[in-house]
C-alpha cells in the first residue's frame, strides 16, 4: 500500500460520488468496507467516505457538533449517503471500545484518526491511538489471500512539530490570516512521524506508509492539497497495521 499523487490517473467525480463523465457511473472503490471516523466533527470525511461506498461509523465527543453534522447530511438530500453513516455524539474512542466488546463487534476495516491527536493532551495521545487500533478488524493469517496482508488499516494525520509548522499553522493561519481562532493549536502537542511510529510500535503496529500533505499554490480561497512523500515538515499522514506475527 503506497500513498501517491498521480495526476495522470486522477479521476474527477461529482459531489454525489459519480464519475464526471457522460455516463455518471457511481464510483465506489470503498464499497464493502466498514470505516470508523474518530473525531468526525461536521462529518466532511464521513460523508466523503460514504460517497465512495464505505459504511461509516462517525464518533465525536461533542453532541452539538454531531447534531449539526446530521442536520447537514439530512438536508443535503444526498441519497448516496442514506444509511451509510451512523453518527454518535458524546462518544469517545474508549466508549466505542466498550460498546463493541459488549456487542461482539468484528471491528473495522479502516480506522481514521485525522487531525485529532494534536488536540489531545500529550499524556493521552498514545492511549487514544491504542484504543482506536483495538477497533480494527484482525484476520487470521491462514485466511489471507495472495497479496492481502489481512486485518485493518489505521490512518493518522497530524502536524509535525517543526519551526516551519509553528510559522505556518500558528503565526500564519491563526495570528496573521485568522483562518482559525488564536489558540486552536498547541505546537507542543504536534507529533513527528517517528514519534507516532514509536507510539504504535509499542502495541504491535507497523508503519505501512507515511507521506507529507502540502498545499498547491495559490494559498488563498480554495485550499488544494496534495500528497508529497518527501515533505512531512508540516501536515502529514501515515498508515499503520498490526504486525503479521500478531494476526
């Protein structure tokens, strides 16, 4: 599994998930996958994943934010998402772990912890990742098909703790441009790819891939992001799975 940004193979699709061509065929590469969105906020990621065919469970500690996400989802009349996203407000990862154990849940194919961990206290960051990883589907290695490592994948995105990230995300985005309220981020809670790798290795996970995420110019109005493997100075994303010996 590799992150890549191959513009020659880019597929443009409409907001309802249809390929933007004359036939408007549904584009559902995630069909059949069960995905958990941790810290779903307004549901942007959850709805996008559902548009691509996934069945999504979206959780957030905030009840009010999830209620707004549900209202937006309902009012959008996006029939592609109907029944594909289950929202749970006032729910932490730890709450969901208990609920899944009580219900003998088989786990998720994908767990997304995107732009969340930098808002968690430093002493609880590893615990959050461990709890999230425990919700992944773990398959028996004897059941693996050729080319299939089995088990689920956890995606983590956050901000690296570098001088460049301080200048861009705090001085630039908060203090100068005011894209975000001042105090939204705490630079001391930012984590490097190596730090997250060390955290997840403590409970048996391996790094599958890591890539930086950078903005394409111009940097105003719409923000167009791209994956850039050699630049993890600010925003970055990693994929992690349990070691094959643990399956």
